[in-house]
C-alpha cells in the first residue's frame, strides 16, 4: 500500500526570522491603471502564482476580499485593493484574472479564500493547497507559520489576520504581514510536494486539490443557521427558540443591509438573554445585559417587535434541528443501537488505516459520510465491498480514499452487531 512512510521524530532548529519581504513591501494597486500595471508585471513572470486574500471577518457581514496578494517568480509580489477605487471589483480585476489563468494557484487553506476570490471573478484552473498538503503528509501543525518553520526553517512575523481589513488606509505593518503571506508560498509548495512524493501521496494530493477546486464554497449547506447562536442550549422551550430565531433573523437582516458583522449589531449573549427573559416592555428589555447601552436603547422597539412576533408565531421551532441525515451519534445507542455498533467498528477501522498511512481520519473520509453509511446500512445480498464502494462514490469520496477504506469498512460492518 502506498503512503505508509511515517515521519521520524526530529527536533526542529530555531527558525531564521523573516520579519519583512526580501524586496520590501510593494505599493498597493488601487486604480484601474495601477491594477493593469500589476497584471502586466505578473504576466512577465513565470510559473505558478502564490495567492492570498484578506477579509474583515468579525467586522463585516460580507465575506468579500479587501486585499489580494499575488506573487510569481520573476515578477515579485503585488498587493491589490479590490474595493478602494469604488468600481465593480470583477471588472476592475479582469486583467489580473486573465493573467492568473496562465498557471497553477498556490494557496494556504484555499477553502477560506476561494469564495471571496470568486466574487471578484477569479477562479483557479489548477490549484495547490499547502495546508491540505500538510494534512496529507501527516503534519501535526499545518498553519502557515508552523509549516514555513518546519520545511523552510523560517520564522514569519506575527500576523494581523483577524484585523479589520476594510479599514482605509491600511497600516504599513498590516501590509508587511500581507506580503509575507505569499513571500515563501512557492518555496513551501515545492518543499511539501517533495515530502508527499517521498510518502507516495502525490496522486492523493492531486485528487484532493481538484476536488477542492470544483467545490462550491458560496452556498451554505445548513438550513437553520440561527441554531448556531452561541448559548442556545440555555433556551429550554419552543417559545424561547422562536424568540432566538426571530431576533437572529432581524439581526441578520440589519447586518446584511449595513454590511456589519451580526455580533456587532447584537451579541449572541443578548439574544439568548432576551429569549430566556421574554421581556414585553421597554423597561424590561433595557434591564437586560447589553440592551441598556445607548445603541440598543435606540433599537429597543425593533427587538421588542421581534420578540412579540415570536410569541405570536403559531409554529415555533422544534427543540431538535430538522435533518435529512442521521441524528447526532450521541443518540444512536438509544434509537438504533445496531447503528451505534457499526459506527464504533467503522471508526476503529478507519483509525487503523489512518495510523498506517499517517493521514487524519477526517481526510480519509468525511465524518458525515461515515455516519450516513453506518446509520442507513443494511447487510447486502451482493458483495459488501461493492455496495460500500458505490455508496462512497455517491458521497463524493475520491479514488484514493476508496482504495484505502472500502475493504476496511467492509470487514468492520460485516463484523459489527446488526
């Protein structure tokens, strides 16, 4: 079986600090003329593109890119502001997008950036994700700084990834951080690719990168997003859940209209407090934490109207989230003990494969796919392995994953009770 090479335990030397880009921090391209010049510079380079984007998560409702960093051998680094000119970002960045079609993109944790890059008309024809490569290589830490230190012996300056990148002008130290994010990404791709080649996992990585490239990151798969409200477990009845849902929905509408992170409109803690207390007057509402502040005082009528709508709703939500798949595994032993036994056996089998090939179990197969297999499983009249193979194909499992897991799962499900 390929990919069974494990890493020897080695003590990492102290990294060489990399506080600044070797060629300095480039000027930010904002206008149509500047972005056109950046595109020309990149076109004169050679080989793949190191790409990164900065968003304003925690500050803005949208997931848009507020800065895009691109580096290419022979061209250096360009920093592009897609919003500063006040024009349509996709039209503004079209010259850059056309150049990026020439070769592979290298990103670290591509799933975080592909959606916001797609918003501005950019999508890779070929992709290499260094974080995902690190997972397949069995690295215990796969953040950019850790992998750069491990494979290149360099220490990146501490970052500003959680900063408000919608701020203008962007501070010099933020731009320095942004440029460093792509400074050594090309070299990192080469180094981790060599590790994967030594482990016999190059083809596995290629399959994963292609799957990632064709995945749609722009749509949410969760229907009841309000159920992610922090502290929801404190709400004990359906009336309270209706209040959470209504307050969350009103808050989301306001946040989207103003392009502000929902938590900055009204914190989750305030939503839960109001749902539990169920105030019916302004004084009762303002007595609750957060609502007594000046900003929430001005919005008191809005929140009271949401609470009143929740009380009047004839169909409050159920305590459990509606689902099309299996329930949470914690409930299996009571509801379907034979499925719980199958899941335990399947997890043990996948854990054994994971240790053999030094790949995390969640990268062998998604936990949701394994749960669905075990919950719905019925002993087949035909070849068990063939049935499992067909199920995994339908669930999007890649060939390398099926090669490693089908027979292990067949043995596990065959031996499990029920």
